């Protein structure tokens, strides 16, 4: 069987049988997609041998790139030793215990407990279960409303889709009626004519208004990503987070930081909460905790919440067959060890991020670029037809889709969200590799400008 034939066959099977996430099934069944076969360092190779620089770290998870034999060995060793056992019924396993401790060690002082899931979505479901129990144990069950933000992404289970603020997902979900949304701190889109810090205060204060509207004794928590990732790498103005923290403190509202993308170095520190100086009561993690090599997520539970849960009798009626899976936990342990011992996060923050953001900032002069925004090792480049009026390049984000497809053909994996090009390269990229990422992006922008006659 030659390579070409086998690829063709695989693609046929893919189109015939495989329903892909967040995909137009009808379109995929007729057009198909790209089958990836292998990866090395920060490069991915499709079944035709086409090499791409992965500017998205997989799906924001392979922060250490793809060549990490220590993680593979840790998982393999664990699979030989104890491939599975559950954490229900007074049972535990060694790597899950060790990973719990390792996570406590890399998070702030007030986090001493962790609940494991398989994914970020399940971790956010777990947050709702924890918050509900926390208030029930205090005899305040009516304190159950959750406030989130429009255009947020918190996962795809029914609870997580409700928490998220994506209209397309809400339209397809019979969601929770106790989740409410306020504006996102996206100045370019929501407050284009406002001074950013004034805008930051204004949208943060929507939280206070929503609490007043619902009644403080009915509101349980506010959930947000330190930097919205999937929504378009939305960097909040400096005034935003301090004001949100003030409101949560004064109004007796739990703060949940969804660190699924921001966690493990993406923003320049271990967690986005540290970068923005916030003190969440619960912290969602997933993705880069295992470098994407095994499915694992969870919630870091602060003393404020844990003390209540641990002080009362009665079971927490929640858990997953694979909560604390030993092989996934082994991957997490090996990943944290590399992050710590190889100074990956500080190196990325001190050397790579300034280089990357500096190169991207030069693109503000490009005729198609309306805004460049970024922090640490992720960024977004907003495309426009006209810089002054911010007129869109094409309806339905077609301009950014064209630019993304062009970049893909050039050998760069980037993502498009709305009219923005999104990048989150691995933290193990070299500065030369980041240059090559930006060079390919510029080429894609030039081709897009020529295509639209600009
Ligand atoms: N929260 C955030 C901030 C995310 O970006 C994601 C995934 N992109 C999730 C939650 C959901 O995680 P998962 O896909 O592992 O369920």
C-alpha cells in the first residue's frame, strides 16, 4: 500500500464515519480535512508529509512541544505498573497523590486541595458542583446564580456551554437558567471609542450591577479567564481585574478563574491569576498540565472553600471514573517537573515573549492590521479593511478565514477567531522559530491584502 493510497483511504474513512468536534458535518463529509500523522518539537506533519510550524501548541495545550520523551516514559512506566485504578471508595494511587501535592506546590499558598477530572469542561462542571455544595453546607442554597461573560469559552458540556458566552453554543443548548452574562473586557470590539482604563472599569462594574439586579444573597460566583483565549486572546485593560476582585470581595461572591489556557506559563507566570494579581477561590486547569499528552483537568480549591467542605459530614456526590487516572497523573507529574527544572516559564517570559510580542507589534503598520494584542506567549492580530473606520475585511469573517487558510498552506498552523488571527506557540520555541512564525504570518497577510485588492 503506497502512502498516497493509504492517505486517500483514511480520508475517505474519516469523512464517512468520524463526526468531528465544532465542525459542519455536512461540509466535512463532502470536503474532508487534514490528517496528522506525526509531530516533532514544534512541528506537525500531515499524512501527505506537509510540515507545519504549530503556532497554536495543539489546542493551546502542548506548551512543551511534541518531543518530550520524559513524559512518554513516565506514562509508559505507569501503564506497566498500574494502568488504571479508581479514586472512589477510599482508594487512591501514587501518581494522583503526588500530582495533587505538586499542583499545590506550584499554586498560591491558599490552594491546598485539588479535584481531578479528564477535561476543562468537566472541571467547570465540578466548579458548579463545589459552589453549590459550599453554599448548601452554609444553609444558603438560594445563593446559586453564576455570572459569566459574553463570548467566554468554558467548555462544551451543558453546564460549561451555559457558563460560556458563545451565542452559537447557547442556540444549540438547553442551558442552565441560573447563569447570567455581562460584557467581556474587549475594548476594541465592545468600547472602541472609550479610553481603555475607563472602559475596563465600566465593564467590571457591570458585575456589581448584575449582582444588584439578581440580589447579592442569590449570587454564588463569578467565572472568567484571566485572558479570554478562544474568544480571541482578549487582554483586559489594567483597571479591569482589580475592580472585579474588589467587587467579589465586597459582595461575598466566589471568584472562579478558568486557567485552562492561561495556566502553566502562557501569560508569563505559572497562572494568569498571578499575572493579573487576582485571588480566585477556585481555579480550573486542564490542557498544558499534561502538555496535552494525556487527558486531565481539575479544580484547585482554596482554603476558603475547602475548609467548609472538609468541616462537614456527608459525601460530595460527584466524581468521574477517570478522576485521578494514574497514567494521566504520571504525565502531569512529568510535565510539571520539566516546567520547573528547565525554567521554561521564566525563560519564556523573559526571553521569548518580549521577542514574539515585539515582532508582532511591528505588524500594526501593515495595511490589513487594525490591532495587535498579546500577553506572554499568546496574541491576536485583528484584520480590517480600513484602519480608521475599522470596517471589516469581508462579511462573516471570510477575510480572516482566507488568511488562516493561506498561512496553513505556507506551513503555519494558526487559528482564526472572528476577524482575528490567533497564535499561541509552544514555550519551547526558539526566537528564530518565532521569527519564522511571524514571517509566514506576514506573507499570509500580504497574500490576503492582494486577494482583497487592498
Ligand atoms: N475553559 C477554557 C478557558 C478553555 O479554553 C477550554 C478549552 N478550549 C475549556 C475550558 C474546556 O476544556 P476541554 O476542551 O478540555 O473540556
